[in-house]
């Protein structure tokens, strides 16, 4: 079994890269970065993101957001406009983890990265990336001090 401590330390260190964010948001991004570096997730051409998102939304009984594709940006990989139910993807491709991150915002209806968002992202990652990816994400979130529901809750269907 792998020790979580190196991942937790890496997340704490990496959170400093997000100095313009709230401390919670910086830790969320840093945890996601650490897990993405360890496991990676499927790269998706931006032109295929809408069809994939529709499949996920139908399977999850989630309202389908509109997808916009914009030029690549140094400041954001993607954005979700909650009120408009729009996900804006930056660049020619994205990753499954980025797409699910933005979908989690749309599902919980919040721009923040609080416990509802983190729980939803872990649940989606468990189903659409892998159990190992989601387990590490959940553990690193918890390990850096971010509140999470118990791990078995990530297997529960929202509906």
C-alpha cells in the first residue's frame, strides 16, 4: 500500500502555486493536480466534449450544460457559468478530470469548491475515471484537511 503522506505534502506545496485563490480553492486545485500527475485521465478533443458530456448527463439524469469552446488561456483550463448552465472549455483539448470538475460545479450549482462540490467530483471521478483515481482524490482532499463525506458515499447515486 502506498503512503499518502507524499501526496498530501505535494498538495500542500502545490497550493502555493494558486496564490490568487482562496485557501480552500488552492487546496482543491492542488489536490486535483497531484492526483492527475499520479494517474492522469483521458484527453478529450474539445470537439468531442459535448457528445461525451451528453452521455454522462443522460446516464446521471443531470441537466445537460451547453459547451462553449474558447481559445486557450493561461489562467483557466475551463470555466462553468452556473446561472447560464454553460461550461467553457479552453483550447483544442481537455481532460476527463477537467470536464468532470466543471460538471461537478454545474451539478451542485455553486462556483465554490466546498464539500458538496468535492463529494460530487469524487463520485463522478469514481464512475467515469477510476475507483483508484477517486480514492486517491478523496484521501488527499481529506489529508490536507478538506471536509469530505465518507468514502462509501462516493458510490451512491445522487438521484
